[in-house]
C-alpha cells in the first residue's frame, strides 16, 4: 500500500489517517508524534521497530522536493 502526504504532515496525523482509512500504520513510526514526515526522512529517524525495518526513510518509495533554485525533483528508492 502507498500513502502520499504533503509537507508539514506530522507522524500523528499520518498514523491517524492510515488507521482510519487503510487499517494500517507505517512500519517505522517516529516516537515523537509531532515530528513531520519530512523531518523523519531528513533526520534519519531510528525508532523501536528500526531493528526490523530500518530507518523511516527505508520505508519511503519516492520523494518529490523543491530545490533552492526552485526546480522540483523526484527521487526514488535506490537512486544515488
């Protein structure tokens, strides 16, 4: 399953949404519920399930971001 979220979505909001609509939660959930999904990606969140599934970023399929020069880029899991 895939969940797409926008900027500033917190882990609490992500878990609440996925439980309500998909009856699932991410494999790695940041224990600080107010951290944003982007913060968990850029901060390399290691949590209590990381010994099984890796960092939060390891569960992400792709990321679309805007660079400092305004260009929007997409990177996929496995890109270097």
